[in-house]
C-alpha cells in the first residue's frame, strides 16, 4: 500500500493505483485462462477510471445494481451493461430504461412472471430489445427462484415477445470462512439444473453467470460462461479475513488520524480513537470479522467499536500507543460501502503524484 | 407518516414535514421548560431546511461533528457552532477553521493537552478566539477524559492563552434498552465532578453540555446547562425499539418496492425482498434490534437480512405476502446513516405537495 500523501485532510479514501491495476490484470488473466468471460460488478467502485481499466483489460461489459448506475456508465460510452437485479419497472423506471436502450446493449435480471409482464407493459414494444437473465437462488435465499421455477418465467417472456439470454446467481453464502467451497458447489448445481431444464424446454441459454469475489477465482467453464466479481479491484478486510487475498493485495484504505489516546486505568480501557468512523468505513461487520476493519500499520490492532466519526482501537499491549496526530491507514471491512460514502477519492500513483477521481455513480440507488 | 407520493422512483428517502415540525417543537418546549438550552446535533439531518426550523424554534446554535459540516452551515449564516469532537488541527484544518472563525462563534471539543498545544501552534494568535469544551468520558469509553484529568487540559489551555468555556460528554451507552437511566446518572456524575474540580482550580465553567436523544428528555438543569440531541427530529427504529418514541412520531422513511416475492417451500424461506438495502438504510444493527429497520405498513414484519440493494423481509405467517410492485415505507435503524447516503430527500407537506431538500453537508467527513 502506498503511503499517505503529505497535507491531506483526514479521513480520506485513497487508492493505490499500481495495486489496483495489478488486481484488475490478475483477475482478467485468471478468468480468461479458465475460459470464462469477465463482467465485473461496478457497484464496488462506481468510478469511470476503474471501469475503463477493467474494460481495457478485457472485461466484456459491466455489471451494475441499479438503473441509475447503468445510466451513469452508459452516458460515458460503456456499450454493454447487465443490471443484475430483479427490477420492478414502473413508469418512471421505464422512461430511464428507454434512454439506456438507446445507448447500450442491456441485460436485466428477473425472478418472476409478474416482473416480466410488468416490463412488457411499461416498456411496450421496446421490451423486445432487453436480454432477460433469470435469477436463480443457489442457497443465499435473497432474490432468485429455484431452478425448476425458471421455465415458467422463460415461457412468460416468450409469450410477451421478450428474449431470455441466460441465467445468473449470486452465491452470497460464500461470504463465510467455512462456506466458500460449498457455495461454489451450490452455485454450479443450481445454474446447471436451471440451464438443463430451460434447454429441455427449448430455450437457448447463451449466458450462465456466477461468481462473487470469493468464488470467482475458483470458477471454471464446466458450467459457467462468465463471472461478475466486484470487490477484487480493491480488496477489503472481509476478503482478507476470508483468506481470499493477502494484505499486500489491498488497494484502498482510509487515511485517518489519531484524535484521542488513553493509556487506560482501572475500569477504563487502553485505546486510541481514529477519526475514521462508520460515515467513511461503513458499518458492515459480519459475525466472523475480527473488528470493524484492519489497520495497515498494525495488523494486530482491533477496531472494537465504531461511531459515525470515531473508530475505537484496541492497540496490542506490548506496543506503545501511537502519538496524537499520527496518521494511520484503515482497510474497511466492506469496500463497496466505503466508496459509496464519498464523492471522490485520492488516487495515488507509484511516482507519488496523485489525482482526484470522482465516484460518479455514488448514491444512485434507483 | 404521510403516504408515498405517486410516481416517485424507489428507494427514496421521504420526510413528513408536519411530523418533523412537531418533533422540533416538542423537544424545544421540553428542553426550555427544564431550564436548559438546546444545541441540536446537525449531523443527523445535514440540511439547511431542518437547521433553520430548529433555530426558529429556539435552538441557541448547532452542534456538528466535523469542520466541513461547520463550514457548510456557517456559510449559510448559522452564527453559533459547536464542533463536539476532539479535533486534531493540522495545517489544512487550521486554514478552514480560520475561515469559520470569520463567520461564526465557534466552540471546539478537546480531550488532551496535546490537542490544545497543536491548536495553539497551527492557529496562532487566532486560537484565543476558540471556546474550548473539554470532553469528559462518562462511561462510553470512546473519546473524552476522566473528570480528574480535565484540570490539566484547562491549565494547558490557559498557558497558551486559550479559553475553556465548559465541559461536555456523550453518554453513548444510553443506546441500550436497559441502560438509559444508568447512563443519565453516569453523565450527571461525570460532568458534575469535572465541573467541581475545574471551578476549584479557578476556571469559570459556563457550559455543561450533555444529552443524547434517548437521555435529552430526561435531562434537567440540576447539573447541565444545555443538551445536544440529534435523532429526535426524525426518530428511527432504534429510538422506537428503545422505547423513547412512538411509531407515530417517526418523520422519515424510505419508500421502497417489493421486487421479489417467495411463498416458501421445503428448506426455502417464505419472504419478500424490498429494493431498500444498506446503501440507503445503512447497515447499523445493534444486538438488541429486531432487524435492520421496521416497516410502517406491517410493524410485525422483520428485515432479517440486508445487502446493498436488497432487504429480505420475513412477513407474518398469518398475513398474505404483498404483491410484486407494492410500495412500502421502511424506517431505518439509525437515521443519521440513512440521510448521509443520499444527496437529497423528498419533503412531503400536509397538503401532499412536496419539495426536494438537499442534504447540503452530506459526506463532509473532514
């Protein structure tokens, strides 16, 4: 990780551009060597500078979560976009999707007959231009249907003149230290079963899309045609604690300052407080995490509590507490949340020059 | 709570203006009748429209958490601002604080001799214009010193020609269903002790500042001179589940849409999925909370999982699942996080007209 540039105000998100580019290149090569296409999820970064680097490295298009994110990238020339979300297309969404269709090849997720009917009503004849991707529940039990229910959705689409291009799933239960191999297995099984049933019913399935960041590296083309990892560009404390990446591979940190420092005494804990709170790190903390993020300069320190503007840090007993005003780099638990909290980040190049990158698609929730 | 206006895209934060004004007026009257001043924390709302209503109702000034928030309000004419945070004033912060001092009467928190010395160095002779407020740890063990350590900080301030105006604390351990009365007691005891010691050492203590939203209503002038509640303007699911407010008093919700719906079968849970995820609700979930927020139309429903754009909802078994496309209002657990995720909100008036309010101080982390 590059060092904190002199003179920046904290807390501040900074990106190690050289490491970012290594991460992008490594995933692109790995996915390509496995015979898969890469359609990275841009909800992680929401930045044109990162999207362009992914596309230059061979990504076939971008995945996003909302129509707003899709428009943000389409207006900047991104030609192929997959909204991997079971959209309910009301009139206001329909107007914006029609704009998107003028600019990009668009695929959209769906997991119900009702949502397909709704699209055909609100989008009218333009609905035929959308490539539907049926979402399969591979065990995360969020959105998505069981494999055997995919056929009814495909039939509903055919009846209203819409095209099904493929199936996708998000194996979200891979976000558990003991669950990764099982999640990959569930993902393959569910997608293979849905694909088999759809093909038996006469549907041509061109895209079989899977892969979270933890599972993407384990994926191959025995079932899938593409993967959609997001977090890999930056990495975060969750991926590190899941054992999917090394500390050195993390490309984003929050520069922060020691604002409060306490040696501790009877009943009062020894601690420092950093000015990076949940309003820049995000509050995500899975049950298996060691804290609310990790500190680059002291991996054994633990962020034991987080308020909006305070990280309370337990420092190792055998190490002296850092002085007031010391700047430290915090790795967020979940980088997608951190990036979505700021309007811009500081991108630091290997020659120590830096530039400001706008988080163009920040906050585009609909 | 007002209904969701027709035609809005979801997820979308909406404010019930009439209820907001009732909440502002109720707190102002209560605090005034207790003989206290009200210096509400603006980190909750970050909006001029709310700040002006608070000041019009008698607030003596605003409390904020960062220099950026302070500048945002000072530039719009707010005359008295308290940064209730132990700032470490480096050169870049000093430049901005000097701008603030031209526009507002400014008080700043501190909890160390080192931070006082740092201010006197970077602010130079202008440091004398700052009213220091010493932060006392009343049991939350975040920032703040023990009462007996306040005197050394006040002496350090006197030596460099800076003024101590008072003491403050944040009884953060009041955010627990069983902890409120004990937290009020701790708060009073710590502030009274610090004030006594400072006065015995010859310091004039004009302001004794306490009060989170859970404790503000219980506060009186036996020890305090002012309170700094924030969340009370909107309320949220945490305050409701802590028993501090009724459901009807909540003035902010997230309009959301049912995008996925599953009747459930063997091993697969019955559920709906709403399009309001952690990128609009925030991820905060205290251990005692019933879920990741509450649903206005169905208080017995439980948000059992939250992803960035999905709320997975367990619906009561004896009630039919709402249809695809149904719009529901979600009350966030922690409203300060929700507001900080959007650039604007929809303010709905009693006559059903609405306007867009900018979250002017959003994301101003430093």
